[in-house]
């Protein structure tokens, strides 16, 4: 039986490289590369209409559901709310909280309240999208009346490139829910803006959300721990 000729090592390597190169287009077609994912973006909520509520007409400045339906959202994007202290921004993944227009009984660690202490000073609130799937936004100002009059919308967040490093390990959120005007001199007080960095923006920059007010139940657990410690001391 005739033997197949042996290829020199260099020739075998060249053949392997050629075969690998030929297989690359098919592999890319079957599994799109991460480089094909869209860049991180900023989305200005409501476009030029902003996030405002007119108490005289009892109406919002824009059609937010209609605006959201025309956008595509990915992890790592930011929503930019151009608003004033007359309205708040509640961000949650809890559909019940959204339906009720009321976050007061929601102790979920992924429900946040930004701004909304009353007043007409304009400011900018950047909110990062860090949860894939359904995300809900509304204003709970005026006892939820603004939400009930249409100041609310839902978005579906797709995976895209996934979270950038700057959003994978965010600092711990405040333990208590606070609904108050942002402190003077911050990015949300009307004197600052979204600063560039990793993970968001039309140019790949990130928004800063240090004025976020988050809902959490840590304070209750701390109080229970103190009570148990006091009971132990009395028993001793």
C-alpha cells in the first residue's frame, strides 16, 4: 500500500493556518463577535421635550412611552433626564411598583429614587442601565399623580456588550430611601453635567449618578441587631 507523503512541520503549520482562516467566516456567521455589538450610548429621555410636568395643565412635557418605543437600549447605556426638582425619577425592575406609581413599600435593592424635592431649578439626572430585561421609570411626585398622568415609561434592555468595568462593581447604595433635592454643587443641582468615563455616552463616556437615592432595608436589620444585643446584656 502506498504511503501518504509526510508534510514537513512548516508545511503542516501552513496548512493548519489556511484551514483555520477558511473556517473563520462560518464561525463568525454562527456566533457574532462582541465587536459587532453597538457602542454604549446616552438617551435623552423625551428628546427635546425633557422630563417635566406642568401642574397648571396637569400634563407632561412629552409622550414618554412613544419616545421609548423608538429607541433601542443596551446594558451600559445611560438615560439622561433633563428635568427640575418638581419631578422625581424612580427606576425599578418591579412591575408592581410601576403599576402602583408608588415606591414607598418597595424595599428592593434595585429600586432607586433620584431628585424630586420640589422647586423649579433645572438639572440633569443620568441613570445607568445595569439590569437586562424590563426596566421601569416614573415620577412619584405629587403622591404619584404625575405618574398617573403619563410621566412613566418602560424599556427593554438588551445585553449588547454587557456592562463596562465602571458599572460591574458600583459603590454600595445608601441604605435608606431619601426623596430630597440634590445637594448644591453636584451634577444634579443644575451646575454640573454628565462627566466622561467608561461605559456610556454617545462617545463612549459614562454618566455620574452620585446623587442617587436608593431603597434598601439595611436600617431595619441594623435596628434588629441592636435590639438582640441589648436583650442579651439584660439577660446576662
